[in-house]
C-alpha cells in the first residue's frame, strides 16, 4: 500500500496552511493562482503546496543574498536597499530589476551604496 507523503493532507491534518510544513497560507496561494488568468479554472490540491515550497525557497535565497549585502555594509538590519542591491547583482533575479531599480537609484543617491557583486 502506498504511504502518504510528507506534504500529504492525510499526514498533516488537512490543507488549511496552519498544520504541517507550510509556512505560507495555501488558500491565499490558490486565490493568486486563480487570478493569474481567465483560463485557470481548476487547481489540484497539490499545486498550491508546490507553489508554497517554491515561494519559501525563493524568499530564503533572496534573503540570504540580501543579508550578505547588509553584512558587507557593516550593518545588522536588512533594508529594502539591500534587497535591491542583491537583485541587481544576481542574474537569476533579473526579472525583478525593474521592480527594484527605483529603490536602488534612490538608495545610491542618499546612502552612496553601490550594488555589491556576490559570488554564486
């Protein structure tokens, strides 16, 4: 007989987002997925779980890279300018450059920060 997996609602007490390994609310993820296009009508129960994990990994990676900028600036508080610098310095975040470019320009003018190049 097949065993329930780690992300199974059977093992984790349902799919409410309050139980199990999910750090992000699954209902909110599903709502965003449905708003993504008129063609999206039905979404399986597993799809929001995968999106939740992907979002967690994305946030974790962006936070690590942003924290490196913060540490290089000899600070202990992560600022939005640190996130902008991390986005600009990292190729995999190129799709966010337009979103943070205004923040980075303002930060460079007011704090004289320059985007920090980080090793991958």
